[in-house]
């Protein structure tokens, strides 16, 4: 998959208790400390579609498994808005 800056991607997994974990990624332009084999992303982790945490990191693009759906993009944006409102 061709990874593009400004686009949303996601991956999914299930915990042992069958909870659905969805990581939603927004790709940012790389900066000087981003390794050549990684991309810079902001991430929101959803557990059963409930936001649990958000953070920035560098990630191997192979972890960005699919394009994010409009539903999870909305949850991502809401979570980041809450985070920045409370800073």
C-alpha cells in the first residue's frame, strides 16, 4: 500500500477477551529524527470503538494495514480535540 501524508490508516486485532482493538493513524511529514524506514504518525487506540489513548510515534509503514473508515476517523478527530482542549 502506498502511504500518503495527511491520510488516515488503521489496523485491527482482538484481545484474548475478544475486545476489538483498532489503531487509527494519521500520517505526518517526516522530520529530521524520523528513521528512513519509518513514518511519523499520530495514533488513537480504540477498544470496542471507545478511544483509550492517543500519542505520536514513528512506525514501520507495514503496520498501516488498511485505509481508515469515516467512522473511526471521526472518533480519532474527536479524541484529539478532547486532548488539545484539556492541555
